[in-house]
C-alpha cells in the first residue's frame, strides 16, 4: 500500500518506527483534512511517499503547498505521506472520498501498515455534525477527544491536565433504554471504525474532533489544529496562534472562480 | 454548502460513510447481491492477436509499448477520430467491455461516434505505438480495475503515456471570472520523469483532475 518516493534517503526516509502518525478522517466540513493541510504547510514537511490504493476516488493536481514557481510542478495525488523526522512526526493526507464499499478494506490495510511500520501512536483529526449535539453538548467547547485503552494508559493523565472533554457516548436505544451507551460519531466518516478497530488491535490511537457544519470550515480547521497543538506542541503556542499556521496556496478560490463583472 | 452568492451547492461526498450502512451486518443474501453486482461491474478487455483471434489474457506476452496515447471522454475521442485515426495507418487491437449506470460498451469494434466505446489501436508502421479511445464513462469503482488490466498488459520500461481529456470551463478556478476566459484552452500536468517540452502552461492549483485521467 505505501509506496516510498525515490529519494537519496531511501529506506531511511520511510522508517517510521516510534513516530506519531497524524491523519484526517474524511468527515463533515473536511475539517480534519484542512487541519492536516495547515500542519504540512506550516512545518514544510517533506513528501516521503504515497498510498497506492483502489479505495479512494482518483485525483491529481500540482503541488498544493507550492510557495514558488520552482516547487509548484510536483504532482500530488489522493493519499500522500509526509514526514518530519526532527519531531518524529509522519502525516498522511487524504484528498478524496472513499469509493462505495471500500472504506473497510482501507481501514484494515491502513491499520496493518501502522503496525508493520511500528508507529508509536496514531492521532486522527475528525469532525462530527453539529446539529446532532444534545442540549449539554450545545454549551461549552465544541472540541472532543477519544483515546483507545492503550493510549489511555500512556497519556490519559495529560488530557485531564489539559482540561479536555471526552466525546460522550449516546444511548443505543434513545427513549427506550437509556442505560446502554454506544459511541456515535455522525458525519465522522471512518473515525468510529478506525477507533473501534484500534481498540481491539491494541493500537494507541487518539481521535480529536470538532462539532461543525458544512460551510466555510477554515475557522474550524484552525480551531482543531490549535487543539492538537495544545497536546503535541508542533508550533510554539503564543497568544494568537491562528496567525502562525501557514495557509497553503491550494486554499485559494475555495468557493469558486471570480465574479463576472457583467453581473453588476 | 453556501457559496458567496448564497446559492446552495451540493457538497460532494464528505464523510462518505452512511451511519446506517456501517451499523447493518451483511446477510448472506446481501453478500450474494453485492458479489453479483461486482461481477456485473467487472471490466473485460479483449485483445486481438496477430492471428486474428481474440483473447482476454495477455499474461504470456505483454505488449512492447513505447508510446501510449489515451483519449478519455467524447471530445478527446472525437479529436483522435478527426485528426489522427484512419483505417490505413491504424488497426484495432483491443476493446473494453464494461457496464455501469451511465453506459454499456459492447465487444464490437465497429462503432459509431455516438456510441459508448473503449477501443485500442496500434500504428501499423510502428506497432509499439498504442492509442486508446475511451468515450464511455468508467465509474469510480471501475477506474482502478481499468488501469490495472490495461497497464498490466504493457511492458512499462521506456513507456511514454499521454492522456488527452476535457473538462468544462465552468469547473476551472481562477481569480477572474471564467466568462471572460478565452476558451477553449489547454493545460497540462506532467510527472517529473517527463523531460520533454510541454506545449502549454501547467495546470495551476487549486485546479485538479479527477476520474480516469487522474487514475
């Protein structure tokens, strides 16, 4: 599945032992993916490979993180892997939706790749439909986290210190039986599947998600990436961290082309 | 999703996973139906051998190919028909048979321009030059299969692939309005291994290519 780029680094550049894998879920508002774009762009991460998979809709374009004419010509596809060895960070970016019935095989293959490349832990950035919140969730922070039992043992205490809110479970049969609770992440794409599979496979996984709606999701992406930064400290957190994340050039024209002057 | 004008645009699939879909366990009947559907959506490629017989497999001898030109979509296919293909210099060597909700192709090589088809031609004077005219729509779940089956039959060393395709101007994202753009216009994407001169400007971000040309 993972195909490394041919570079001078060779096998060294695709050795992720002990790294944290950061990845998005394709979810409501594409917030996870936008947040990952900010991470890759700000940290100027190097592409080290891609996923050759039949599970995602194909797409291709030129370098979405181009800063100048010279680096704008590298092709970019739907699932690519970037790394920053100095922070022991490897990032997967997913740029297109799943093909029908293919999300399960993708999750299986991804998690076995996580195990075989010996990543220390996985952090999934995701989002969930804001309109599905209950009365209590409407108040307070829209950001939530989840930890698999293995990561709970390793880092659960830190979440308490950060004063983070764990994603609440909902009644399996609302109105009928309120005692049986299940995890429900509407609009979260493969988030729940990845999480439950990681729990059973003993993988250290954290899910960071934000309640949001479709629309201009750039502020949601900033909120999510700042939330992530509280934990992983990828960039120095100062008072106004929003201004320190670098918006990639591919975020131009998110809402379409310019307006025809004849309209006015 | 609302845009600047406030018109509602259907956001292309985001989460892509229906909650009900994942909650339901697959019964044996569901599995059978799914398998049948998958079989129906399988792509078959029939190659014409030198002897005139057709074969589905090319496992024994992959084509030696130096140049492979693929025209995807009716416009690109029509371009090849109008300017490149003729029965004197080119011969049909393969046909793709597929079905999806949008179109069905058959195994006949005698096609009309209005049909949906996917044919392979070879230049008689240089049999390493292959051409594919694909006017049918290859669905998302069939694109990878198409790719593997077609390229699986080719020797890929020294192969140069050129993909011709069209997109609506309205899909092109630019600072000015697309109404004032002189169209049609050409844009290109190339791999870093392609060292020759490209005849037109490269496709700028945030524009992307999807579907079979992307695959």
